[in-house]
C-alpha cells in the first residue's frame, strides 16, 4: 500500500531529519492556505462553538475543555464530514 500524506508548512513537518518510509509520499500544502487543511477547519469549528469566550482557570482546565469539545465532535461524524467537504474538490 502507498499513502500520500498532506501536511502544512510547519517546520517540523518539513525537516530533513524525519525518516519517511518509501511507501509514503509527503505532499506539502501551499504556505498560508489554512482553508486547504481540513484540520484547521475542525479546530476553528471547535473554537467557535465550544472553546471561545471563556476564561480558563488552569492548564488542566484548558485540557479538560479541549477534550470535552473533541468528544462532542467525535459524537457527530456527520459534522466532521461537513466540515471537511470542499465543493471545489468535486467539480468536474
């Protein structure tokens, strides 16, 4: 099997020190294009709906809220699918 892995332009994703197996091709996304990275849209949805406009009491409180938001999202697979859909990807 062969996999293509999309990655953003974060320095640790593009390091020469990363050993990439021969059956994986790295495909970096263009810089400054978060709209092409579906995970950025997931984080934005979570911030907009469950993580914004609040004051966190501690680091553990932040982690707890993030875990709760993630669990809410994973209980809604249809929502994850709709966040990741791109109209332009299906045009022919």
